[in-house]
């Protein structure tokens, strides 16, 4: 592949820096990595199959047009159509975009035929959608409708809003216009999980939590509130030189985790415990990394319970943590109780607060906290 391809990927808002870290680590020839809220844009000669192996990103797009239009924000729909859309459709790099789309979708037809009006043998169905940010004089739906009409006129592709082969996405932010082809049929966050619970964490978020912990080869990692086992699954799949302990009190959670371990053939490198996470059956000073998704107190539990639960959980993780080197990474939306807990006497005596990430998960503002165990022996 000789030409560089511009990709755009979605990522949990607040964790963009971690997605960039993974891209730099795994895509050696990557250049021009930039991000906006919830989006990473980068250039590389690598094809879709390699990009789709990235674990921190949810959906992938190929960029076929990206430019700034000084007066776009002041244009009405007809002016936008006449002065921008009509010329832009010819400037889009359809050939590169469709070649990447063909690879992603395992499409067997000829790309030149798809772009040739005279060949009707392999006409894909498509839909156009629009994500818009700014005070424009047109709606997202109207912009998508007009640009979709142009695509139909230009290539004679069939419009289908539900059963479509190809999605063309307009990203309009103030005076900027970027046009993308969607390469993923569903979020990559689901790729390793077959059994889901009510509050199952996205696999891509789990991967980024583990990145925050900076897990090293040979370390023992524990998720004491494993739920469906997403964090242990992502850790075991992507950090194969480590042993992972998954624990939960509820039998349904243990069953789901066991199913997900079986689906990924992970039992050689994992342990599964049914136990109370405030009384772990683990020795003092044995766990290198704790990574867990605490109860938010929304769909499961409540914030009143968290007032008592969080300090007990942190104390137990501190007890089991390896002195002087262990890391504790916790995700929660209950920031009030989390902040109280990490600033209480116990946490301050045995841990140093390193960093917080503020993230958006399904419309909820949550936080990720990184604590590092100090050299103080546990003697409570």
C-alpha cells in the first residue's frame, strides 16, 4: 500500500491520550495524530485489518475529504448545497476510501465498477448521516439528505436507511467539513465479549484502564468487582505474560465471566473467585495491580451504599497491594464518594494519588483515579 490513508476513530471522551499512546506503540509509520473530543485522526499506510486490531477505539472511519470553509457556519441549506456540496463531491478521494471500505467489509466487487456509472453490476446500498457541532442555519438531517441525494445522482447507488452496505458520514464543526466512510458495522468494544450484563463495561474502556495501570510482564492483576469479566478478558488477551484474578460476589456475574473466559480460552492465565470484595481471600502484599469498575449507584446499587462500600473496598485493595510498587485504578461515576475515599486517612497513609481522568460513559460524567502504593507496611 503506497499512499497514506487518513483514518478517524471514535474513543471514549476523556481517554483520547491513551488511544494515541496505543496507536503510537502499535502503528510504527503513523503520522499526524490529532484528537478532538471523542475522536482520533491519524495517517498511516497500514490497511484496515491492522487498524482494527487496536483495542482502545470503538469505531473506525476512512477520511475522504477534510477542509475548512470560512463562511460555512453562516450558510443556509441551499447555499451549502450550491457552493460547497456540489464541488466537494468531486474532490472526495472516493477511490482510496472505497478500497479501504472494500477491505473492511470483505466486499468482492470491483471498486472501479462501483464508481463507474456505466457498470450497474455491483451497486451498493448506502445512507448518508451527519454529525454537526455549531450554530448552523441548517439541520444535520437536511445536510445529510442533500449530500446523500448528490451521491445517488453521481454514482447511482441505492439509498437504504436501514439495510445499507455503506455509510457516508458528514462531520461538520463550525466552518470545518470532514467526510468519512464508516468501516465498522458495530463497535469494536464487543469483539471479545459474548455474555453481557446490565452494566457491562465496554471492552475499549477496560483496555484503557489497564493502560493507565501500566501493567508490566509477570505482574499479578486483580479485578475484585469483575461483573461480566470485561477487564480480566481484555487484560488477559492483550497482556499475555500476566496472571489475572477475577472476583465477584454474585453467582450471575461469575457465570458470565466464566462464559467470556471460555469464549476466549483464558483459563490458563486467569483465576476466578466468588467472594466478598471487602474480604478478599488473598494474602497481604501480593497483588501488583488492581483495576476495577466500581458501582456507579445508578442502575445497580445506590450512592448511600457507596458511602460505606468504597472505603471498605479501597482498604482491602491497599491490604493486598504489593508495597512500594502496586497501582490501583478505579472507575466510577460516584465522584463524591470516590473523592472522599481517596482523601481519607487510610488512602493517604498508604497511597499516593497520581492522576485522574474525567470521562463520558453513556452520557454519564465519570472519573478514573490512579493511586500508587507507597512503602508503608499495612498494619490496620
